[in-house]
C-alpha cells in the first residue's frame, strides 16, 4: 500500500531487542543486517567464520540519513562494545571498513535481570544488569564526555540523580556507561541553553539604544524615524523605573513601537493637507488616550497647549497633523521634566558647598529649558 506519508519502506524495530540493547542500537543493527545479507561476504583472518562486507562511510550516511556522522559513529561504537557488530579497518582504504554481524551474539536471549547488591562491582559487558547503588562511570566514559567540553564537576553532579532514577525504574542495561554518556550530553545542552539565556538578560541601562537592525526593521515597516526616536527616552525610563531583567530589549522595543504606531495611525491617519495651527487649537481626545498609554499626566499636557500654540503661530509653519507634533513635543518635554526631577533629587543630596558644580548644573538646566529641538 502506497501513501504520501510513507514514500519509502518504513523501519521496523523489534521491541525486545530495543529494550535489551537500546532503541538506536536496535535500529542500526536491524538496518545493517537487512542491507548486508544480500551482499557477497568475504573471509578475513579475524573470525573467518563470519561474512565480512566492505562498507564506506558514505554508505552508512545513506542508510541513516536521520543521523549525523557523529551519531552514526556513536551508535556503531555502542554495538561494537556489546560484541554484536564487528568492525575491521581496511588498511588500503582509510574511508572503508569491513563490517560483520555476530548473529550468535545478537540472538542470545537477554538474561533475566537480577538484583545487584549495593556494594557490587561496576557493570560488566555481556550481561544486562541493574545499576548498582554505588555505580560510577569509568575513566573512558568521563574522557569521552570531556571531548564535548563538559566539565568533570558537572558530570559528577549528575551521577547521584542518574543512579537513583534508574534504580527506581528497575531496568537492566548492558552498558550503564553508554546510558550515562547520552544523559550527560542531553543535560549539558540544556545547561548551555540556560546559561546563554541568563547571560543575555540585563537591566535596562540609561544609555540604551535600539540596535541598527531593530531601527531598520521599524523604518522598513513604514514607521516614521522621528516617531521612533521620540519613543526611546520614554521606553528607557519606563523599564528603568521597574528594574526588570530581560534578555531581548530590541524585540520588546519593536513590539512597543509597533503597538504605539498602530494606535497612532488608527487615531490620526494620514492628512495630506498641511495647514497653520488655528488660534483655538486643542489636542483631540485620541491624543490624550495615547498620552495616557505612555503614562503621561493629562493635566500636564493640557497646561502646555497655550505655549505650544503660541510658538507655532509665531513660526507660521504648516503641518499635516498638529496632533502628531503635539504628541512628540509632550513626550520629549515629559522626559526632560522627569530627568530634571531626578537631577534635583540627586543635587539635593550632594554637598551644596561645591559652588562650581552647582553653577554647572544650573547652566545645564537653563540649556534644557531653552531647548527647542522638538520644533525642528
């Protein structure tokens, strides 16, 4: 029966064999057996009673496309350690090996697991057994784990939990070292992922700015560059006051700007008719809703309207949306107001006898009050 979901012959694994030698080992053994059987075997000096078939590394990769070369070598070595798969290197071709399956060894019934005393010796090859209470991986398995840059201290910490887990399950294995090796690799990958996420997480800095990639993403999506720049101080101040640790500030900033821009666009749209600001101009209700989302005091915004109107009437400039200009003005003015408040609080705590520093702060405050960069 053909099926789009099964375009090729599926792999069939013996549950008994898998529970005895491991699932991966059973998959490789049965696939190799089916592939080697029809081929003409050779006799070699090593165990001449077996049929030896030359196999290249490329052949194994074709047989097992779902494994990497490292995984194929690992599973093959596991079968070798069990004495089921025999591998003899070809001295004339470094990329080829002679493989043979010891069917007598493979067809031996799995011995019935017997309880192992707590003070018994470590595992022995050729017989499945329960894990001893005092089990420890031998130096060869530790060395193999270290090849993956796993610290020995990390490996030692895994042993008690590993032993307790398998003693509670009561399962027998031929090689507890191999099982521990696989477990250590999996846990080390998890630890590296966890450490990477933790190292990226930081508090918001007062000097933080979105990356160039984040700015390009926002600009390419049609968001005004001025709108983005105006939102940065507000975004930084908001998260600094909350002291939140986060690992992806650029992503959070992109999400914030997109929400703000969507709200802004829905409220004001695109007015293509520039005009001089009316004498009795007032911000719309939608404008105050956006300011409320930015946690800017509405009464403070209303108090700034007369100055805003007077300035722009004197300038006689035309704008497509005075609501947009007012939002930018209030956000910048509010951010400066909060910065001045912080400066005043820190100045109050300093030594007032340092006249030079006080004069410098006064000069900076006067410069900020005279700042009209928002009108450019």
